[in-house]
C-alpha cells in the first residue's frame, strides 16, 4: 500500500510504500494526489520511500505505474527515490535519465536528506 503525505501549500507529495503495491494504490492514492496537485501547480515534486516494510509490486500496479509515467511525463519537477532494494536502485539508475525532471536516489538511512532535497 502507499501511504501519502501532502506537504501543505506546496507541490510536494511524499509516498511510503508498505507491503505489496497494487493497482488500487495507484487508483485510490497516487493518481488522485497527482491530479489534485496538478490542478494547482504545473509540476509536482515527489518522494517515494521503499523501506523495510516494502514487499514488492503486483503486475497490474507496474502497468499503472507505466501509465502514470506516460501521462504525467513532463509534470515531474523532482523525484526522490529512497530505497535499499538493489533491483529498484538499478532500474532508477538505468531509466531515471529519461524523466525530464531531476531524479535522485537515496538510501533508507538518507530519508531526511531526501525529504529536504525534494522540498527545496
């Protein structure tokens, strides 16, 4: 599941991935948060934290992630990914450059620095 924290009066979304991420997490949490933020701002800043409680992502959610990325391709100003999961870190390193905004990787121990970076 995704837990969402919106930073009031900003374009910053903070997501924490816990357990298994499903398509419902995109439809019920991420997409509405993106849409409401983009009604007020041209760009969004997002932090996604894949901590120790993260157990993976279901196939339908991967497809939802792809659709969100394509729909909002130019709407990301900053994207911080916080994780110690090596396959995830490798994927971000391999494909993060394709996102027009700034993408930065952090380890779980750097969560505070990642939060500060995405808010600046």
